[in-house]
C-alpha cells in the first residue's frame, strides 16, 4: 500500500534577531509538533532563554502550544519571531494592565515637596525674614520676635514692599535693635554658613534654633534661656542694665509665645492711640482734648463762617479776655462761645453801621422778600 506524502511549507523571519526570511518544509509532519518545538530546533546550539521569544502571525501573538500544521496557520504563511521585553510589576514599570487614565490620575495631583525640618529651622535663625540673606549687623527684631537685617527691612519700608505677614511694621519705632555675639574666629566671615555664626555670650550656646534665646528690650542683648535661668538677676548679664520680666522677648517663639507677644503689641497700640489728641464734637463747637485729659480752647467750625475745622496753628492764635475776634480770623473767648458778627471785624476807621449794611445778616428786619430773591435762604446769610 503506497502512502501519500504530505508537504507543508511556512516562512520564518525575525527583524529583531536579524534573521532573514527562511523557508521551512515539513514532510509528513508530526501532528504533535508545536511552535515550542520549532524554537528549540532553531536555537538548539544557542544558549538563549526561549521563554522570551514568541511567534506572531499577521501581528497577532501565537501561543507556544500551537501545533503545526494548524487551521490558523495556512501553508505558505509567514511567522515572525519576536522578543518579549521583561519587566513590569513591582519594579516601577508597566504591567500592560494599566490604562491611560491611571497615568493621568497619577500626575494630576501634585504631591507637596518634602522639606527638611532642619533646613527650615536654620533658615529662621540664620537668615533675614524678608530678604532670606544671612544675618549681618545691624540686626533688629520686630515685636513678635522675628529676625531682620536692618538694611533690608528699611529698604522694604521705603519701597513699600513689606510682605503682608509683617503688616504691623510701619517704621523704625516697630523695630528693636539687638546685639548678637559673634563666635570667635567668625568676625570677618561673610555669606551663608551651614552652622551658626552667633552664640550666647554667657553660656556659649550656638544661635541655631536648638536652644531658646531671649532679647532684652531695655538694652538689646540676646541671651540664652539657660543663662537667664542659671544666673538669676534683674540686670543684664552683659551690660548690667536693669530690666523687667516684660522686657524679655522670645526669639522665634512657639505659637503660645507669639500669641502673648501679639496681645501685648495690640495693647501698646491702644495706649498710644489714647494718648493722642482727641476731638470731642459738641454742636457747632469743637473742643480740643490734650494728652493729659484737659479740655482746651473751644472754637467755631463750619464753612459758613469761612473757618476751617482743623486745629489752628498755635503761632497764629491770639487769646484776649474780651471774647472778640481779632484780625487774624481766630475766635477769642474765655470759655463761652459767641456767634460771629461782621461788626466785630470792622476796620478801625469804618463806621460799624455802614460796614454792617454790606451784609444781609446785619438787618434782617428790614429785608423784604421779592421775586428775584425768593430763593435766598433767609436767616442763613
């Protein structure tokens, strides 16, 4: 009995492995022959990981258990051998299961940058709070314990570029000059440092934020809390000037200390406002209240009399005892207000009646209303 020979031909190529197109002829192929067996026969002598290689047909990957011949693989088909890229899953790469949305969501939320707390601490104690430059003499602090270079703070005030968090700094009166003791050997050093440049003149503790420091408002010297605790004295340990407990200002204090300093600052502002000149309005008179609380000279006000409501100049004011208005235009009184009359300001050689006839307010009884003057405000001229 003569058996019929079966022939089966396919083409194989691999651009990635630089294998040109080759033709493979199968005569009476084994029905159990798979693509895994085909890879083993192609790389029998090469020591290569065959699991990283796979066949594709028309761009679709084929399993290694696919048999040849197969209904999917027609005769004269071209099989392409490709390399599988390893990685993904647990090493930061892609696993092939992610979608495009997961990457968009990953970068949509910006994660805050991690800030080293030590760098933040050193920046507050070694640099100016406005310019962020290294502290250099002269150094000042505000009433909340923040450190500044005086030149940088004055320049910001002149240019009106003071940050909003320092709104309470209006001028030199809101600054307190301090004396920082330089570590020996660093007197001529300029620029930023990784360590502290100043120290406590008593204990030698570095001025770097690890220890608490106080500034004395009475003299401006900066001492550590340890020095003030060990040497109990009501005088400065450097210049021996007396100070009270309220003169001790913590530098870069915590929230509780800053709250106490803020309340003290607001109380000082209220006291300053109470000491200023106050104006008490009573009808048409304006009385001036001095700093000691005494009421000063009352004066007339209003644009009707041509008298400005502002406080008159002391040099131009003349006070007499007859309660009359002199040529300077200021009211003279001994404590009782008198209505302004044109007769009182008549020239020396003028007749008062003739001078008063110029003004309608002098003889209201003789005034007769006519058609042309009906709109005039009677009694107000």
